[in-house]
């Protein structure tokens, strides 16, 4: 299974309090998202608004994409919603 993450800008979705980003699984676009709660719990959000959540996502993007990749592999390419429990307790180290 070939999993890639395009460099598309992430987007904040206020309807479900997530930051969304795409994956390509064997060439097919698959939606991925991380909850703002996970960003706040683990990735050093500086302001609790869409700007702060997007900045935290951008700073931690490689780590977030690595966890998303694991879940895409396990689910054989199903859409991913990462929540706080998908990451170890505390801040994720650099």
C-alpha cells in the first residue's frame, strides 16, 4: 500500500472541531483529520483558535502524518480521525 501526504494546506472545520488534511492511498485521496483536543493535549497550541490549531498542526505535521499512516495501513485506507488517545500521554517530543 502506497501512502503519501500531499503538501496541501490543512483546514480547520468548526463543525466538528478538527484540522483536516489529505492522504493519497494508492493514488486515491483519503480524508484525514485530527481533533483540536489532540492538538491542545499534545502539540503545544499557542492560541485556542483556528490560527493556533493550524500552527500547531504545521509544527507537528510529520508526527501527525506518521500516526495517520499507521492507521491508514491498519484500516486499508479508510478515512482517519486522530484523537487525543492516539498519542502517548503528555506533549509529543520533538
